[in-house]
């Protein structure tokens, strides 16, 4: 009985080694579902450099609040860190070919110079939020 | 070892075998649902992340590497030392994807003020104001956000004409390398704050961009 069990276990182990050898060479990445724009915001917040690469995740690391403009073609995102004493940051995204791409930020304030290329309503919203400064 | 102990060991062995088999099957299933994506980076320090539609962002790897992703549209962002590169990658089943990232694809930052204009003082000496120079950067940025800088060929800078008693605007034209591409620029202005920028390909003489007459300077009925 034990001999038979050993053979079955051995075959299973060998099978796993073979499967890993054939199918497990390349890491399989399976991103988890998230609300719209969360992934793009997380990409903007990645900390690069050396061995300390970290992709922050919502809601464990931060909370975002998205406001859309121009028929959902532009978005202003407020990012609030879960760490105390960290100022809220802002990002501006533009939808290009059905994909949101970062146009401005992340930052806590922006030069008015850099926002003149944005649509009037986005510019006005940033002005109202008080995150623009004059150079 | 008595028979009941042997039976227990046997059951444990069978259970472990089943677990291993299930794990093997899950690896095969996950493999079947994904496709290989190979990244060829010019730099070993380039960090690559991906975000799919309505998905969290994931770190894929650094430098050149391969991963497997489920079919879909992903935005890849590669970055290192303040540079970044964005690319939309479509993953389809049974169609392995190879993404090559070269140095020229990287852009430093997305901001008009980051566009470097070499020999810009030549334009200032010909009457452009600093405010207009900023507006020139903004217009170039609107034309192409990935432009890092323009290198003016000072030997080609020349005036358009201006009759102070007419409504003719000031105009300066010049050739400039724009991220290694030769481009002809015509900069026209009607006031001291804004400029109209026209960009053309000197090889084919094709106009690539016209920022249009600034709204603030358009003629209006009083």
C-alpha cells in the first residue's frame, strides 16, 4: 500500500517538475479588477530606483477621487495618501485612443504655464482647487 | 507500523499527490489563458509596469524580460532616472508580443517648460519676448508632447516683414532640429504675449502643424 502511495506521490512530483519546466518558465501576471483610472494612477505613483520598486495600491496605500470633464475625455484625480502628514496630490489625465494618459502630475501644485494647454474647464477647475501658481 | 498507520500514511500520500496534481493543472490552465509578452529594453534599469482597463497596476519587471498576460489592452509605462515611456500594448491569444524600448522613445517629462530651445536668445534679440518664448514652447508641446527640445540653426533665422502702418504681423522663420528631425518653423506674432507657430517638413515642404492665430489677437468688431 505504502509502495503504491510512494509511486503515486513520486509521479505527481515528477509531473509538477515537468509542468513547471514547460509552463512555469515565464511569470504569469494576473492584475486584479479595479475601478476606472485606478491602474493608471497607480502607475504614476510608482516609486522607481534600485531595488525599491513599489506599486502603490488603492485603497491600502491611498484613496483617489476622480472628476471627469469634456465628456469623460479629461480627468482630474485627487490622491490622498493613507500615511498621516502627507499632502494630497493631483493628476490630470487625457483620454487618447480610448486610453487615459497622464498629462500633468502627480504634484501638489502646478505652474499656470503648464496648464494653458489644458481645456478651459480643466484649467478653471484646477484654478478653483487652488493648485496653480504663477511663475 | 500497523495496518491502520499504513492506511493513514497512504491516505496522506494520495492527498499530497492530489494537491500536486491540482497545482500542476492550475499552472497549465493559467498558461492557456495567457500569452507571452517579451520586453526588450535598452537599459537594464528600466522599470516596467502595466495597467489594463479597469485593473490595478502591476510591476512586470526591470530591463529585458518576459511575462505572460491575459488577453486585453494594457498601458505599459517604463521609467528610470526621471525618464518615462508609455505604450499601449494589445495582447491577443496565440499571438506573442514583443515590445522594444529604445532610448529615443523615452521622454523626460510632460511639460511645455521642459522643452529646451537652444539659441533661443537669437529669437529674443530679434524682438520676441520671454512670454512669447513660453508660448512657443506651449504650442510645440501642443503639437507633440514627446518633444524634448529644438536645436535652432542660427544661420537660417530670418525676419518676415513688418509694416508698422499695416496690420501685418511680425514673423521669424528658422530651421531647427526637433528631436533629431529637421523641421522648418515660422513664428508669427501680433502682440507681445502670444505667437502663432507653423511647423513644416523641409524635405517634403509639407505643413505639419499650425497653431492658428491666437484668439486674443483676432480682429474683432468694436
